[in-house]
C-alpha cells in the first residue's frame, strides 16, 4: 500500500512540474523608439543605447495605448520577448 501511494505521489509531482513555466520576467526601461501596430512589435532604446524588440500579446497590460507612448520613457516587463506589462516610467 505504501508503494502504491509513493508511486502516485511521485507521478503527481512529475506531472505538475512538467507544466510549470520558468517565471523569468525581464524589466526594460528606456525610450519607446517605435511601435508597429501590424506586427505588434515595440522597439525600446535603453539608457546604454541598446535596442530591445518586444512583442505585445492580447493579454499585455497597457497594450491598448502603446502607440501614444512612442518617444516617451517606458518600463516594459516581458517574458521570453512577450510583453506582460508596458507603461510610462
């Protein structure tokens, strides 16, 4: 009986970790250089003059007003290049 319960516990832990995401969030602060509404790609120029391309998704917070932020300082939270939140900094 203990063996069966142990196997069930191991199987459930293995299945649960298989669906877990990495959870890494990258924070980028800088000036929003451009936004392409067709491809949903925003280009952010950081303080050290590097450009970062990020893609907006339908679930991105603040994504509906991105075109109005072009040329302004923004803070972007992204996971694997997909924006989770964008807004003025």
